[in-house]
């Protein structure tokens, strides 16, 4: 029988959290939350090539999680995929904010999730590249695995739960197995801390509506 901690705390998860988020050590978490015996099955990551800056680096007291995540993804393509027309991070962020304001962005309300692909497309065009931004509303774990393995970080816009009305950057995934079962995790930069966090995928899909967005450069 597994020992149940009377405090209700789970190893690898921030104290006081019991949902899909706040996980900082996926191995410790999976072996505590779902009992010991899990081992790594498969994983992929774009860390450390995706910048880890936090939201208030660009603005304080602004609902700018989506703009920060887009800045992070464009900076990745500049640094790793040679998209040298993309400017320094602060200029990039300000360019994205100007574009986003055309689609209803404000510091108070942020950017609506259905407008993310518009901002991606306009920014790709602004910097003189061929490509397309697209949002995905019907998805599964393979969506993440395919994009990460192809070298493309994703934006994840989340409706409720730990990351309510928040956009994070997905930079990797991991899978653990035990006795033919699999537990899946998304590795994210959430813009709140200068480091990575994990999302318990199975809990997540049962607790929140969400959409992914991707910037495809040709």
C-alpha cells in the first residue's frame, strides 16, 4: 500500500497545488502521485535553445503572457534557424504589441486566443519571411511530440485551472511507463518563473479547454 502524506503534498509539485500544474520535477511527481516504479520511456526538448525570460522583463502589471510567448518563439527561430531579420527581443516585443493592438490586445485584457494566428502571420510577413501561423483547436499528445521533434516550440493557450486564461510556451515533452501504462507531461516555460515547469497531460485534458498555436517559417 502506498503511504498517503497527510499534508496532501506531492513530491515535485509546488506546495498547495494538486491539479495539472505547478510541477517542477516530473520524475519525482509521477513516482509519488501514481506510486513508485515509473521509468522514462521517451522525451524530447528544445531547451536550452528557447529563451526563458519572464513576462515582467518587457512590462510590469500587464496581461502580456501571449506576447511574451510569441517573442520567445520568434527569438528561438532567430537564434537557431537563422531568421536574422527578426530584431532584438525588446524591439521584437514592441513590434508584436503594435501588431496585436490591431487585433484587440490591451495590457488589461491581453490577446484573445483566436487572434494569435493573426499576430503570428503579420509578424512573419513584417520580417520578410514566407510561412504561416496557425492555431490548432483539435489536438492530442502527438501534436506536441510532432512539433517538438521537428524543432518547433508551441504556444499553449489555457482556459482554466492552474494556468487559467494564460499562455505558456511548450518546449518539450516526456513520457514515463510502468506495467504497460504511460504517463505524459508537457514541458513549458510559463513566463512566471525563470525556469521550466511541467503539466500533467492526462489531468490537463480533463480539466481545461486549450488551443495550440505554431509559427511555421519556410
